[in-house]
C-alpha cells in the first residue's frame, strides 16, 4: 500500500509540474523567452488544444480503440485546458435573505452562459466519439493491410481516391455478418449526430466572433468585386434558386469550393457593413437599396449553409482563420477549438466507417455503383455525399428550401454600375435563367443552422 501510495503521489507531483509548465507557456503567449512577442491568451489556448488533439489522435487511420496511454493523456490534458472556463464568469442577479428577514437582490458570479451550455455538451460528444472507437475493440471480421502491401494483396479493395497513405480494408470473402454490418451502421449514425452537433456549435461560435479589422481592410469596396461579375449576376437575378446556382458552378475540387466560400463570406461582410454605414459618401457607401442588399446577403448565407453541410470536411475559410487569429475572447477560443477538433475527429471516424462499408459493398457487389460519401443528408442515410445540386441539409425540425427562403424581386435588383473581373469560379450560361421560389417566408442563416444553438437538447 505504501509503495502504491508513493507512486500515485509521485505521479500527481509530475502532473502538477507539467500543468504548471503548460499554463506558464499559455500565459506568456507561447513566448517562453519573456520578450513580449507572444500571441494573445485566446490564440495560445486555441493552439494548445489544436496541437494536443493532433498529437493524440493523429490521422486515426483505423477503426480501433485508443491506447490507454493516449486516452489518459487526452482526458487529463483536455481537462486542464477546459478548467479555464470555470473562471470565466458573469454577474447575475440573485435573491438573498438578510438578517432582518427581508429579501434583497444581490449580484453573484456565475459561469458565462455560452460556456455553461456548450462545454458539457462538447464533453458528451467527446465521450461518444471515444466510446465509438472502443466498440471496435473485439471485432475480428475486418482488418487492415499495410499501405506498402502489393496490388495483388489489395485486389479489388485497392483505394481509388487520393488518400493513398491510408491502409486498405479487407473483409471476409462473403462480406460482413449481419450483426457486424448493423453495428457499423449504428456507429455511423451515432458519429453523424456528433458531427452535426459539433458543426452547429462551431458555426455558432464563429458567427459570434467579431470580424477583425485586418480582414475588413483587405476587402474590396463592393460585393461584386469580391464575387466576380458572373457569380454576382447569378446571385442578384430576379428569380433565384440556390440548387440551380450550385449546379452551374465548377465545384470539382476542394480548392474551387473553398474559393467560392471565401468570396461569399467576403461579400456578406461587405454588404453588412454597407447596410450599417451611415455616411453614404464614404468608400463603404451604398449603391443599391438596403432591402436589395439584405436580400443578396441572405442568398449568399444560404449558399454558404448548403456548402457547409454538403462538404463538411472543408478546410477553414479565410474569414474563420482571421477570426481565430485575432480573437481576444478566451471563452470563445475554448469553444471554437474544442468543437473544431471534435468535428474533425468525427469526420475522420465517419470516413473510416465508410471505408469498411465500402469494402463490404464491393465484396457483395462485384460491380457496385460509386459510393456517395460524407454528406449530412438525413438521419436514415446521414453520410452519403450528394454530388448532384440538391439541397441536402437535415435538421431536427426538417424544412424544405421553400420553407426557409423566399426571393421575389424586380428585374433590376442588381447594380451594373461597378465593373470587375469574373474571378476563377466557372459559371454556365444557364445561370441567366433560374426557377422561381414562391414561398413568402424568410429565415436567416443562423436560424437555419440545425435549428439550435447547442446540441444539448438533441443528446
């Protein structure tokens, strides 16, 4: 007993020294020289959580449990980082009974509401992902070949995508058993819910961060210059359909999708600033009406919402990176980085599950149709990517596109007075004629993001 107690005490002292070192580095903004050249505390904490996740989870190239050492390190160090949230408080009114028996209102400290709601939710999502990996501990139906295995060993299971470094999945010759297949589908649905919830929290936190002045200063003076002439005209036509808009774009690569996302976000920031700009003679002055600009902004936000859910594995946009870099709110940095790494891990685990299901599908069907992957389409088939221009967004309270949006405007709703280059987004001529969406209700972008601010009600 004495030996065990001494070993435990020694481990606690070592953990304490490690924690002191980590927090000293955070307080100095990652500049241990003390020269005052460190980053903000918010960015230092965000970087620390990101680096911790990268070192613990890595690529997660297989469906297998985490080693006890990695799991212990993750839980211990993420608890250290999240402990900062316990000291981010706000003053709230409370009733207190005085010595004379009368009630009086006083102000007491309470953990900030966004942290109080979202930190427990993110912890639950974290536990769900680790439990999902633990569920593959005793499986013996599929296994992985080395990335250096010969083509003859890989056979028809050889990877045909660009992730050549991932190991190839092998399943029995007659495919997976019904029990194993059902278990994989169940885990797939569970991880999909984690992905949706993490995406929702991350999008909400990023939307609440202030747009940095550095980002604003680098913007062009109008939305048309940001989008390019053809994309701008396509968004500002009289009758607009986002499905048709996306179907007419060349989104054949991640680079093109991210470029479109960057252009849309920049134009939204420009239009919002113009709508709040009081001095019409300034460089940010208005050239078209407030109502039309608000309409254009809603259209751009809707397209962003579709892109976010149709391509959940996209890298961060220029606006997101800028917000994270210049954010000064430690609480927001905690929520953003934690939700982002959980979103990334959930997407990776989802891809590994789909690798196994794809291998099983190839075994069952020698000439299968290409497997559609990684879309948030619906709860029954949550991860099949839609490459067609359909609006495949599921929410807890599912709504059709016409339930969310309405666009009816005059033929001259766009401003042709500003010339600019058309950018690198390819648009087909069919974009000049778009279908009518007739519903007359409106819904903002943030209201349409999964319908909730926190996933606590969904789990």
